[in-house]
């Protein structure tokens, strides 16, 4: 069971479940509506996006010289969904959190989403990207210049 599964599980399932229990909305699904249907679709879109991007990073060939279980890949991942955005896993996570807030009509979950987006953006900009620049050099700088951080370029 990899660490890369634990943190998203806690963020997408664990914390929202606790919020819904505290807000007494855990079983308050209410009537099914178009908005709830959209929320379910967004959740599965986010889940698929997260799964496919995770699969791109955790291919066997990315880990040829791995020394520890938590070591990052030794190759820059620019295939699959990473051709369109540098952070498809995070977009998937954001979609799932947004869909939960929408489905349960919970402002608390929406505020949690805002905190997750802000916190993860700070970590990505000030920790992850400098580490990737240091590790992959010009290859990452070119990739960073060509590919958007979150929202894929349309043209």
C-alpha cells in the first residue's frame, strides 16, 4: 500500500466524511437532482483523471534505480495527461472535492476545497517545482514553459 494512495484517500474521503459527520449531513443526501447528477459525474471524472495520471507516474520504467519506497521517479514524466497539464493528479483531486461539496451542498467542504487548492499550490510552486528544476534542469524548464500548471492550454 503506497503512501501515494493514503494521502489522497484521507483528503477525498476521510476529511470530508468527518466534516459531513460534524455538520450532520452524512446521511442527508436528499432528493436526486440534476446538480447531484453533475456532482457524481465530476467525481468520477476526477477519479479517472487521478487514476490515469497516477498510472503515468508509477510505471515500472520510471523507477529503474529506486533506492527507497518514497523516492521520486528518475525520469521526467511528460506522457499521458502530463502532455496537457503539469498537475493532472491535483486537478482530479480538486474535481472530486468540488463534486462532494456540490453533492452534499456543503459550504464547509467548499471551504476545505479552497484550503486544499491554496495549500497545494503553495507546495507545488515553492517546493515541488524548484526540486524538479534542480533534478531535471533544462528539460523541466522547457516542459514548465510549454505546459500549464493546472488549466490545459486550449490552443
